[in-house]
């Protein structure tokens, strides 16, 4: 359930390997081994008989194999974290809590008590590990759900990292749309959760800032959990098929693909961005004008150039830029290059041979062309562009969505913090940790009292 739509992701939507998760093949082996050990202790009827525990054996009549614990899941990312992956963790608990009797899996999820925040909620951490804000709390027999710690932490860590990085990128862009382009930098298997986490980050930004930023993903798989569809621009490989003739490549693109696919020209192929942007605009407008004049406005709409994308390599200077001092200045996609392209597009129509009746429309056509930038963009570079007022309309960001070091480290962990002895839940966290509260936690299900229904 995201904070924004009130719906939980059904387990069937996630496409997970439920048999493998139940059998523990994705869990750290020591968790699986411990669950097996506790099961054996239960069958043997073992009861706690130690002398060095925090509670004397004489005061703790405890069937260790069936011990019930309270566990909490949390991140220690400094500042604010946008939470995602909760629904995936809940689905895993729902479908994979239990034990095996031969080849039959016995699901015991209805015996759990579970509290969770919603995807899209936030938590805050100020550096004290005894004052974390849990996003998930579970009470139940440890051996039934303990092995799921690895898998649930994985979903929470990855999804919350991407959601939070997305949020911070949008803050840096001041709400300009950010295209989600990291699919090529990781395994196909993670695209669904990644795209979902990105969408949660966008929604949280809109929620906090009263904005209406749309999510833009590049693959259909990234939208599998929430109904999004992949989109994009053109590729350098496609331009190579046209021998680097970008205008001709875009005319073929416009004639062939449905009009709902945005016409965005990649203009850095020849390392002459401003020149090629103008050439593309002239070619596309020529067809637009011809078809509109022929009374075919729907066909003409195919040749509306939505934007141009600049993706100059970080070790190249565009040929249209003169060197200025330090040879490293002006490399890649830089503010001067964007300004040059914007100014070239805005004035391109002035040099076209047009009748007076078409000049105003040509002017508007050129000035409506958006500029998309990509290649090495992260929060710092985007913030710089925004401070300088660089006329960018869309930012394309790739691997930085995965950044997980220093201030972006979003690793989750889980601790047992209480153990049930008799009818009491007693503190039992490792030294330096303790049971913590989070006002955003809501009870999700409590099998004994709610018949296992979702609340």
C-alpha cells in the first residue's frame, strides 16, 4: 500500500520465486540452519536450561524451539529516507512464513502479528542506533519467519535507496522531470522493483511539494508493479544505421512510429549538437508544414519535434564550443553547450525561407522544442545546472539511482528486540540496540485476533 493510493501490491504481482524463498535458497544459510536447529529442539521437547542468560532458567520456562520474538526492521541512512519495498516484504512474510513437512509447506503467517509503514512513508535518523524508526515489526515464532530476514531486508534496502535517491534528484532538479535510465547497469531481474521504487520517490516528491512530476521509465518491466510503460528517445546505434544523418533518421522515426511516441532527437552523435539540432528542427518542421498545409493535421502531428537530447561523452568537447582556459572546462554536457543549443534552436526559424504567414508558427515550433540532457548527471551536477539557470527541461540519470555509499547508504537491518517468556514480552535486544517506536507503524494483520485478514 503506498501512502498515495491506499492499495497494497498483491503477491502475484511481484513475480517472485515463492518455492525458492520458502526453501531458503535466497536466505543467508545461517538463518536456514538456525530454523532447522530450532525445529529439532522443538521436536526434542528442549526447554531452556542455561545459567548465563539475562533471565535465570528457574524464572524462564522457555521452549526455545518454539520461542516467539519481536523483530524490527530499520535503516540508519542519515536524515530522511523515503521508504519503499514494504509491500514486497509483507508479501514475502504472507507467502513464505512457515515450515516444511516433507514436500508440503505449512504456512503459519496467520499466527504472526505484523505492523508496517506504507510505501512512500518517510523515516528520520539522527545517528543514535537506539533511536531508529522501524518500518516493519513482527511478532511470532522465530523459526517460522527468521530465514526471511535476508530477502525482506534486500527488498527494503534496494527499493528505499532508489526511492530516496529519486526524491533527492528531484529536489536538485527543482521538480524538472528526471528520466529513469539505470536498467542497463544491473540485472534484468531487478527492473520491476527498481521502477516501482522510482515511482514511489516521484510520488513522495509530488506529495511534499504539491507538484505534478510524471515518472519516465525506459523499460516496460520497470512499470510491471504499477502499470507504467517504458519510453525513451533514440539511440546512437539507430543513428549509425543512417550513417550519422540525424535529420533523415528522425524523419523515418516520425513517419513510422505511432504519434504518441515522443520525437526526441539524439544530437551528439557527430559531436556538433547545436548544428544537428537545427538541422533536425528544419527537416521536421518542413514535413510538419507540408502536411498541415495539405489539410492533414493528424499526419503533421507526427513531425512535431518534442525535444533534442545531449549526451556528449565526458572526455569530449563539442566542436561548436571554443576552449576557455582550463582544457577540462567545457567537456561533456556542460552549461555552455546547453545554452548554445537553446539559442540556436530559438533563432533557427529566422534563417528559413518561409512565407510571412508561417513565421510565427515556425518561431513557436522551435521554441517549444525541449532539451534533454544525460551522461554523468547526479545530484551535484543537476544542482549546479539549476543554480546557473541552465535551460534544461529533462534530466536523464542512470547509475546514480543505485548510489549507496556515505550519505546515500540505505542498508537496512533487523534485530530481535523482545522475547516472549510466559505471557510477557521482555526486552532482549543486543547491547546498543533496543525496541523503538515509529508513529507511522500500523497493524497490518494479527492472525489470532483478526483471522489473518489484512487490516
